[in-house]
């Protein structure tokens, strides 16, 4: 299956278990693989035949910043649910959500979660 890829999407939000995370916020970074059949837009050269990645970025940003979650696991899940709801051509998603400034006393690049979801897990079609 073909993919639409979004890499290193940086979003400022207020997720975390600690109160200071919810008060001060921090940057999070998304890598997203959306499985989409892009054979039709390859022929038509028409954006209406594909999943518009600019609209995907808007959807991800709006969903991710709409509320404060304790866990990035929940925040990633909410993003997956909204992407499936908003873009019917997406059949599967892999979302890697990185938290580079997690309040951990250690030297690390980032911590994060990766979720893999299929449309049939959310939508009864």
C-alpha cells in the first residue's frame, strides 16, 4: 500500500502527568505514516483524489491541542481517531509521538509512543 508521510511535525501543547507540564506546555514531535491508495491521484494529478497532507497537518494540530491529556498514549489515540473520521481514504495509520522535553532526569533525545491502527478498528463500514 502507498503512504502519505509527515515527518517531524512540531506542535506546542500541554500534555503530561505533572502539573507543570499542563501549565507551561512543551513541544511534541509527530511522525505519521498514513496508508492510502494513491493510484488515482497519480493518474489524475488532482488533489481531490488523494488525502491532502496540509489538511492532515491542520487536523492533527487542532486535535492534539484541543485538550490536555495526562498520557501521550491517549493524545496519539485521539489524533488517530480524528484522522480516520476526517479522511475516509486512510486505511491504516502509524503514529510516532515524541516528547523531547519530558521531565526525566537523564540524558536522552526523546521518549515517546508509537501506535498502529487500522480503519476497521474505529469505523464500521
